[in-house]
C-alpha cells in the first residue's frame, strides 16, 4: 500500500454548512470527512497506479456490492479513460460483481454471507482486482480472498477506497487504498448505515441521532 492518505484522529472534518447536504440527512451527520471532489481526485491517482502496475495483461475487476458500487464505477471510468488516451499501453478490463453481507447497525455480525454474484470460474488464470468501499476489521476481505483462491486466479489485488484504523483489525492491508480514516462510522458515496445514506454525495461521519433513527 503506497501513498494512502492518512486522516488523523484529531481531524474534525468540514462543517455541514460548508457543503450541500440533502434535507433528509441534515440532522443525522456530524461532519463531512471527505468531500466528493477529493474522493474523485484521489480515485484518479489510484486508477493511474493500477494502470501502471497491471501493464497489458487482461484484468478482471470485481465490485463488492453494494457499498463498492460508486468507487467501482468511478475507478473503472478512470482506467478506461487511461486506456483510451495512453497510446501504447492499455489494460483489457472485464467487469464482475459479488454481493456480501456482514453488517447490521454499525456492528459486524461476525458471519459473512455471499448473497449474490456471478460464477467465479471466470477468474481462473486471470489477474483479479477486488474493489471494496471500506476495510474495517479485515475479516470480510480475508474471507473473500480465501473464497477467490479456490478459483485459481493468477494474482489477486485489492483496492479499497477507505481503510479504518480499527483496534479489532486482523492486520489486513489492501494493495491500493484511498484514505486511512479514524475509527468512526462513515456513510455516503454508497457507504450505508442499514441501507440509508448511500444517496449522500460526500463521505460523512454519522452522529448519534442518525444511528438511533436508523438502527434496526
Ligand atoms: N461505514 C459503512 N460501512 C462500514 C463501515 C463504516 O464505517 N465500516 C464497515 N462497514
Ligand atoms: Mg464493503
């Protein structure tokens, strides 16, 4: 993992008043941790790193749904843009999706279910990039990587937009990482709390009001 941006525990983020926040979430958030524009600029660089590292070999990019869908589409768009514009080099891409579930409220439920996705036979002998929104304890990713190995890919790398500094982490670190963040529950840019907040533009810290309102 190179050049991941570290957001310190002491960082308070931006005031909600400085950005546009949907009315329906106004009372449920503490701060804007990462504005949309910064997310995009960071993804541009991750795309460039991936483009450089994978050379000309075909790449199977697997989106971990649902939380990874925005990062995935923005990342793939930017890799495709490099493919169109870099002349000599290009990475043939194929897309794939997998759906997992490991969270209820703001806690990992401990078990990880695969609840949908393509047949993974397509990864055999291929370079694989797993695209995830956030790595928290690392358990979901370790489980998914174990599962993928059964299908004998040539190599597997992971791009996670966020990596949480989580005391209970198993130490797993992705090859590509956007931002290392404090141990707070974040939402927006497709990250959810019980399926809410995926429609929020920026990555924000949810407050107690939001937690209480949407807990199940
Ligand atoms: N937000 C959303 N989903 C998550 C988080 C988080 O902070 N941690 C693990 N899954
Ligand atoms: Mg996820």
